């Protein structure tokens, strides 16, 4: 079985930008009318992709009513991403997923909604600790924490609100790291404990 080429860590000239700037670049690329592959989108997001994946995977469990059947597979994927992240590895995705294309219309719709949400949240969430995601010790700690939360999410526990608390911890830590806001990361730690 052939291993897919890992996507590049970053595109030229897009290092150290905020999430809004990365999304603006993605929106600009999609305006040309061409379809983008998952690999190209991950290259544009330049390392922020894994955190966005964590946000998207945790959102279905942020409601108090659990969604049956999703916690085990989503939890395992979150745990896998957390473990890879803790050891400084990129997310490995099969070639068939990396080569999937998304229409420019779909990308524009998603990016516009994400930019709208970021605009609404900027009052509360903004960079308060630059370099937060680059610290090796914190990266390992956060990766292991995400791994534990993902594994906890994957456990089929009959206890109410267990998925809810784990999902919110994952969501807050991921959002805090995306925006380099340690306050949100710390609130995520509180949810974990």
C-alpha cells in the first residue's frame, strides 16, 4: 500500500499569520473558480488544519444530548490526531482523502461563515500569548491532553454529559490554540479537570 505524500508544512510567505489571514488566503484562492483538493487546503491552512479538524470533530458533542454512534469513531480520530501532535508528527491522511476536491462555491460558503464567526468572537478571543502553539513542551502536553480527551470521548460510557464535557474541553483548547489565546486554552484545561 502506497503511503501518500505528506502535505507541506506551510506555503511560502504564509508563516506566522492569524487564522483570519489564512482563511482570507483560502477565500482568495477559491475565488479563481478552480476546485481545491484537501491537500491544497491543508497546505494553505499551513498547520492550522489539524486544529480546525479537531474543532469540527468536537462540535457535534458540544450539545448536552449525545449523538449515538459518532462518539467512538470521532473520539478515536481525535485521540489519533492528539497523539500525532504530541510527538510533533503531521496528520497522515490516505491519498484518496488528500486528492478529494471541494468546489470553490462550497469553500467560499464555509470560509465566509468561519470568518463571520471569527468576527463575532474577536471581542472575546484574540491573540494574548503569541508563540503558544510553537512551544514544544506545551505542544506535547496539549497533544497528550487531546489524546486523553479523544480516548475518553470514544468510551461508550452510559454517564450523562461525559461526551459534552470532553468535547467542550477539546473545542476550547483547539480554538485557543488557533487564535493563540491562552485564556481559552486554560478554560479548556478546567473542563478537562
